[in-house]
């Protein structure tokens, strides 16, 4: 029989009394954690890999535990109605985050996943490489004129917004608020949510929905038979009587922007810093540009753009020596799992030739990131070309990390081309 406590085993009081245990409270993180969370994760993984947080949730830091959870969507639910209700109440944020693909279980997840998978098919994504290359060159031309620039504002964040804007055929003149809306909506998923973040997130959803209602109505009226972009495919999609309509359709469009924007921006920014801070790896990449694919995968492992995921146990489960009660919120620490020495030899070493590299940056199972091909494509072209164009690229100050635990990225990346 499962005890009343959510977890026994590693966190049993008798065990805790015998050790000095690593601790973490996502509601009260020290400033140093945001700069480098990995020592904290390493100690948790070593001492209490199945750790009960002060709020009653359970943090998993081992690769094998996270992998196991990803592979069983029945025992570990992605539905967030119960978890998000206390945070968001009856709000637009609640409506959005409980409607989007990533926070749902079958059968809704299955239907929405099919629709988005069709919209992001190889036929649609295939021609994207040329568009991304053109965009990157245009940004690099501008950077060449500037000399000194912000690698996030002037480069990394501009790429996914433009790419997704093109995929959805949002006019360039209407894209200005997209990044701000995305940051506010995703910011509401951060641990230690503030009233200001809640208000900004709800306002962003309201503004985005109002825009999409008019934009999509216009697209419907002017949809041509040969239109084959992502939004056209979503508008036409039907399977087993299921169609994306009204707010459900709008929320999936918001999800596509948010999922593709934040993580890809973080990937590109993290890659630039990692390569500049590991000059021997940058030299290896310059000697052999074919290492670019390995470099992208290693950045995804070494500095996972999305560090945390969540699931809800639907029954009593056993993870390692720990028994976990039904109805327990699990936090999957992707950033810790991707540095687990049981899976990755010398996990704190940045190695673009690492193989195999079976990281969890894109999740796993039925919830594997639907847009991973787009993210890899953007990251590969952007990272390769910025170092090819600017052989003397270097830091021009200290990069600033965002004070966010879930999404690991930079808010400012001062660079100089000479």
C-alpha cells in the first residue's frame, strides 16, 4: 500500500536524517542558480534523485527516470487542468495552456498532433532551408554594418519569429508584437509565478486571440486551392470528423509560435556562447564544418533550451527506490537528465563530436516535439553561418541569463565581429 506521503524511499525521514541532502525550492531560487543550475542538479541526482519539493511535487533528475516517464503517457498524464487551475483560475491563460498540444492527453492530443504533424510535413518544411538561409544572410549583413551587436535581439530571436511568421503567412508588418506575446505567455509557466506575470500573460493571450480571429477569418475568405502553407493545412484538416475551429485553432497557432520561438532562440544563443567559451570545439567546427549537426545536438544536451517538464501520476508508481502516490505532480528535470553520467560520459564536458547523443531536449514518446525538424534546421544554418561570416567573432561583455528556471536562455548577448 502507498503511504500518505507522495514519496518514500530516498526522501523517507529516516533516510533524510542520515545525510546532508541537496535541496531546491523553485518558489525561492537563489540568483546563482539561474547562472549555473547544474551543480544543484548534480547533487540532487547523486543524493536524492527522486526529490519531494516543498510544494509536494516530485523532481526527477536521472535520465532513466525521465525517459521512463516520457514513454508511458497513460501512467504519466500531460493533462494540466488540475495543475493549472490554482495558478491561472478561470482565465485565458488557463484556456490556452489546457488547449494546446503539449498539455493534453489522447484523444485530443492525438487529433491535434495529427493536424500539426500534417501542417509541418516534410513537403512544407523541405523548401524552408532556402528561406532560412536568405533570412540569416540578411541579418548577418546588418550585423556586418553594426560591428557590435546583441546576439539575441539582432540575431537569435529574429530568426524563429520570421520563420514561423512565414509558415503561418503572417504579414511582416504585423509581426512586431509576436515575440512580446510569446515571452509573456510562456513566462506564465515559470516557477514562482507573480501577479505581474499572470496579468501580462493573460493580456498577451487576449491580444493574440483578437489578432488571430481577424487574421484567420481573412485567410478563410481568401484561401486558394493551391495554398499549401502551415495555416492553410490547419484550416483544411479533417480526420475522423475532427476539425480545428474557433479558439481551438487559434490556440494551436499560438502554441506553434511559442514552441518554435522561445526554444530556438535559446538554442542559437546558447550555441554561440558555448562555442566561444570552448575555443577548441569552435576550432574543430571550423576545421570540419560537418561537425555542425553534432554541435547542434551537443548544445541541446549541454544547455537544454527547455529545462523542465511536468507530468501527473494517474496511479501509484515506483521510480528506483521511491514509491510515488497517484495524483502526484512530477517535474522532469531535462537539464539534469541530459547531464547524467550514467548516460553521458563526462557529462559536463562540451563535446561536439559526442556520439551517441540521445538527449531529451525534445522530450520523448508521443509528446516528442512536433517542430524539432524546424528547430534543428534554423539552428544548424544560423550557428554555422555566423561563425563562417565572422571568424573573429567574440564576446563584447558578459552575457546575461534570463531569470527563468524552465526556459534556459539569454536576454542579452553582447558580441563584436572584429
